[in-house]
């Protein structure tokens, strides 16, 4: 047995009961808490851990225990003492699986308690084979480990016991916990130790502890008379100098009554209460001596500070969520229509109003949404995107608004946050909003009006602060007339409107985009051939295309062109006729100088009464491009 003590006086006394692997892994965190707690670190598992804990309780040297997995379960079941559990988070396990994936594509997972159904989705995401088992005893763990070893698994993710078994067998063992989870366990243990001292101390000790708390705290005896109150609570009650000890709480402030707690002994955690024109998170806790209720305590946490902490946590987790990757600097184009769209979008980014982005499929609506977000005051907050056309109605509803545990068959245990909650303080991008079912349009309108959502299966609304950017390629005005889109929702999302031009109206940008996409693809594929020189003979064909699929179609064809160019080392060696098989669109569509490009250009010149500057503006190209096209048309007409 290894025992390490980090001692200071008058600090919470913690006992960290662990297995060797997690103890070694956690030592940096233990060192961080030296100034905040007396910490004894002891190795022990299963029955041994319980015996050690009972010994510490008998000697009165511990206020709370910290442990993980099987140890935590055994301690909670066998002790009448506070036990803080180091929880295994989904992100912890994901990090471990990512590390494991670098070693092998087959990973075994052995955890205490029960298996994790969500791993089925993660394994597809990581392109990894996962076989998982759960154990209740050390013998179970050894048997399951042996099954994985016999099946050829070389990497095992799991608890300390499983990691040790893997190392003894010469395999790779990866601990499934993170330092962040261990810190949270110690934070919980410190809080549990604080409450334990509150319950065990006498009135003078109780007041001494409460005096140093930032939260507003008050305690009563079994007769509901106040026995302890700290300065923040006195300030909240509006009686900073009035003596309150000995007075009945019901007479001082009935709204904070502890009588139900004294009557039932039931603990109330994380209740939301409106008091003194502010929102509070309230805990009501019975105080016991030798198992009997001798009083009760109430603690009020400022909801604003909790919301600030929640925002900070979401910001830390932002890199693991969907984030906006593109800014205005990554948008390629110089045509007048495109430059106008960027200028408008930059203006919109300086506001916090909703935006409706209209444009054909493939014009880059989401890129503009990301750029607006990254140029706004919410740039360091989450950006969450969802395509309303890609989910069936029931699934889209649960994705957007989330659900409570048991809300429907197959719902995840513990429920799930919706995308509105995930995007809290940031931006939610609703792509293809025209395809949203009418029933969900009604719910969306209410969210936008009330700024709060209600999860499926829940009754209490949750406030959200989200900027909504919507996008559509459909004519919403016509859909409103056909009663397929709500008019009131349209007016709500159409506060600011950004219309993106199709590629056929951005003639000046086609060559620039083609060179950029081909060049990027060639670089990714390891080719050193010059994209500009290789593309030069093909540009007339690129310019002649109508690009019904817009930039997305151009990107796809550019990728094919780049793959075609891989077989050549020099531009002089390129056999362009062979490209006909890879990119028939460039050859089957009208070549330069024939309809529809020639007709479109000549019609624009005619409508402009020969004014080539106006014609170029109508076509969305520069005057130089229009002059070049007209010269090429004349040359082809004069050729025999």
C-alpha cells in the first residue's frame, strides 16, 4: 500500500483512494490542491479500499473521500461518509479512443459497471473497431481482458485495473480518465468536505465556516430558529447589522423557509428560486447528528455567476464542438456582384440581428454565415449548423430543442441538449429553412420571440441567447402564398437579407476560383505542376459553362481536373483531349463563342444600347472581360 500525505492545518481533509495507475496519473492534480486541502493518497481496491476508508473514519482523520469507478461505488455503498466520484466523461473516453486509434484500428474497452451504448456511434465517426465489456469484480475484469487479448486486441482502454492487466501482458493500456475529470472530483470532494464539517460542527464552528463563503448561507436548528448566518445572507436579507441568531426563519423571511426540510429530511438540490428580484440556485440540506435531523441549512448561489461559469465552460469546449472555420478572407471573388455581397455581409456582421441568406444551391451560403459569425461580437462563441432538409420531422425537432430522459422510446439516458442550447451565446445556422415542416416552424417562431426553448418531454423553459442565421434556395414568398411557409416566421428571420449571386453572374470569378481550387487540390495531392499554366487552355470552357451547381459544381470539376493532371510532370505534356472522359461537362456543354454564353453577352450589350460598361455590370463581369469575349466572338466569326 502506498500512502502519501499533503497536510495543511484547518483545511478540508481528503483521502484519495485509488489504484496505482490512476494515482500516478493524478499526482499533478493532487499537487495543485496542496494549498486547498489536506490530502492523503492511498492505493487500494475493492474490499481493501473499504477497509482503509473505515480505518480513516474511525480515527477521524478525513472529511471526504475521492475515488473512481469500482472503488467509488464500493465506498458509497459501505460508508456513511461523503464520497466524491471522479466521473468518466464522454469527452474523456473520446480522447482515449483517439489516442488508441493512433496505435491500432481495433480497440477494446473494459469499464466498471456497464457498457456505453454511445460508443457504437463514435466508432463509425473514428473509423475504429470497438469491442467493449463491463465488469463488477476483479475476476470479471481479468476474464474480459483475456477474451480481448485472445481476440488479438493490442490496445485496451479502461480503468486502472484494466490498464495494469494490459501492461503486464505487454499490450497498450490507456486510462479512460482525464486530468479535468480528476480536478472536478477534487472540487466535488472539497465541497462535500465543507458540507460535512457544516453538519458535524457546533454553532460557533458553523458560523466560522459560513463567514468565509461567498454564497449566501443560513442554518436553523430543529425548531427552525436561526443558528448561523453569513454576511452575504445578511446583506441579501437586508439586515446587515440586525442580530438574527435565535429568531425563527419563518418570521424573518418566509420565502426561504426550511420547515419542509426539517419535516421530511429530504435534501433539495439546484432548485431555481426568484428572490429579491434576482434568480438563485438554492440548496436546502438537513443537518444530522448520529442519524437524526438536528437542523437544516439553505445555500443561495447567484444564477448570474453560474451562467458566467457555464459560458466559460462552453467556450473551453468550443474547440470540440462545431466551430466556424471560414472568414471573409477565405471568400474568393472580385466580380462586382460578389464584392457587393461581401460588403453587405460585413455590415451585417457588426449587428446582432438575424440574417436570411438567399441564393441557389452551391453559392456558398454557409461560408458567408461562418464569415458573418467570425466577424461579429460572437466570434469566440459556438457556431452550430444544421441542414433542415436532412432530418425527418421528429428527429429534427429533437436535434433543435433536445429532450429529457424518457421523452420517447430510444431516448438517451439523461436526455440530450438540443442545438439551440449548444449554440447558446453563439450563432445557430439553419440551412435550407424552407424545407422545415410547418409544425416546427411554429416552435421555431416561438423560440425566436421568447428567447427560450423547452426540451421534448419537459415543462420548464430554458433561456437561450442565440443569433439565428437562416438560408434558403427556395422562393419563400411563393411558399407563403401556397401556405407552405409561415408568413410571421418569414418576417422574423428576414430582418436582414443577404442575396448571393449565382456563379453565372460572376464571370470574373470563374477563372480565379478554378485556379484556386485546382491549385489547392494539386498541392494536397503532392503535384508541383503550375495550376495557372495547366488551366489556361481550359479556361474558355470553364467560362462557357452555365454552372447550374454554382461554386460547388465548379469545385467538383476542379477536383477532377486536378486528379487528371497528376499523370503529367510538365504542362507541355498535357493531352487535354483525354480530359473529355473525366470531365465531359466541359466538352458536352457549349464551348466559348456559342450559345448560351455568346447569346447572353450579345443580349446584354443590346439591352444596354451598346454601352459596354453597363453591359459588363449587368453580366457581373469587368469591362476587360467583356472586351475580351467580344474580340474572341469577332475572331471566330471572321475565321474561315
